[in-house]
C-alpha cells in the first residue's frame, strides 16, 4: 500500500486520526513505513528499547507484561507510543498472533507529528488515560 491517498483513507478510519484533514492524513502517511511481521514474532519486547509507534493495519497481536496477558489487539489498534513519549524501555511485550501488518512511525518522525498536529496529541492523551484507568481497575483492592 504505497499510495499516499489510499493510506490516508485507511488512516482516517482509525479513531486516533479521525478529524484530521486530507493534508494532515497524508503527512502521517508520509511519516510512516509499512512493516509485515510473521506470526509468533515479538514486535516490541518489555524492558527493551524500540524506535517505533505501531498502528495495526491487519492481523492480531497480544499484549503481555511479565508473561501475563493484558489484552488482544487488532486492526486499528496501536502500541508503542508510551516509550516514544517518555524515552523509557517498553512497558509490555507485543507478539503477533497472526501475520501482522503495521504502519510504523519512528521516534524521529513521531515527535514532530505530535508537535505539528495537536489534535493527534490530544487523542493520544485520551487513550493513554483510558489505559491508565483500566490498569488501575485491574490492581484495585
């Protein structure tokens, strides 16, 4: 999927990018690389560094922390943003359960994207808050 217009069309269906205009969607598409991962591959590993934010275009993945399953991911889900924002090691492992196709944005492209498009930053903050609330709910007494 190398056509920017086609990729922008896919991006506008993802909640994180809804509300962006065509020019902004093309900017996101230009900043991205499409990557294919085989089933069973660890896309990111807990405690390790990584260079990308990943948006799932197709396939399924599983998020684990310390070997415990946290959630399943599928088309339209994303991961990797926390480590790119705080420059810390990955907080979880994401493993491809099926052949997985991701749109990956490197740190050197991701940060300028957030600066130039505050609406992406805001939506990302909302999703991080939802994850924090979910995590707090799992650990509540």
